[in-house]
């Protein structure tokens, strides 16, 4: 039977140790997770900054492509004017050469248009990605700040509660000690007062003896005093 009890206690002890280790392990994992999350947010901020730089570069390319497309249209309009003038002058051969040039310019403009459209699509997609990343990082930072703030508050509350429990557990002992101190002080005070009373009494007795010896104070305890007191009790 004692063996069974010992085994049961040992099992409980092991279970308690495992439970404590499990809690410590969870706390360590949570702390590590927060550190990893901090690093992830910093990495995301760096990537977001790079994405913004890429977006700025892409916008610049799109602006230049639109400018090139506009210049192509202006060049085509210019050569169309030349072709019209050549036709008006009866210069069919020259007009044909100008027309060939216009064909080349229009083909180039088509390429410019496709390039502008492709860049515009890339810009729109990258804008969407950057906006989504900004929103995600902002929400993630808010959640992390909330978790950290709550953790800080709870740790402070736990520390205060622990101090309160410790102080509460020490309170009865402190009260008992205070009561004992007060009792000792009262006893010392009573002994001092008694000693003072005894000293006063001794001084008074010595003074009365001196007065009686000098005949200044009547000796109520003397023979004559006793007889006088007894005669007063005789019937008239």
C-alpha cells in the first residue's frame, strides 16, 4: 500500500513538472512568435518600399511611352500633310514614298500603343498589390501592438496580484508581531510605573518617620494614641 501511494505521488509530481514545462514551452513559443512576427513586419516594410520604388519606375516608363505614342501620332499627322501636298502637286511618286513612311510610322505607333497598354496594366496591378500590402501590414502592426499592449498590461497586473498575495500572506504574521510588541511595551510601562510608585512610597515613609521622630507629626500608632481612641468608644 505505501508503495502504491509513493507511486501515485511520483506520478503527480511528474505530471506537475510536465504541466509547468508545457506552460514554459508555450510562453517561449509565444515570445519567439512575436519576435518572428516583428522581423516579418520589418521584412515586409522593406519589400513594400522596394515595390513602391518599382511602381515609381514603372510610372516613369509609362509616362515616357505615352509621350512617345503622342509623338508618333504627331509625326504621322505631319507626313500625312506632306503626302496631301505631294498629291496636290501631282507628285504621285513622292506621295507614294510618303505613304510608305506613314505605313511604317503607323506600325510603330501600334507597337507604342501596345506598350503603353501593357505598362498601364502593369501599373494598375502593381498599385493594387502595393495598396493591399499596405493594408495588410497596417492591420498586422495594429494587431501586434494590441497584443503587446495587452501582454504588458497583464504582466503588470500579474506582478501586482503576486505582490498583493505575498503581502496578504505575510499580514497575519506581521499583525501577531505587532500585538506582541505592544504587549511588551505595555508590560515595560507598567513595571516602570510600579517602580516609580514604590519609590514615592519609600520616600514618603522615610519623611513621616523623620517627622514623628522630631515630634512634629503625631504618632497614630503609639500607645497614647491607641488609648485615646479606645476611650472615645466608652459609653457616656
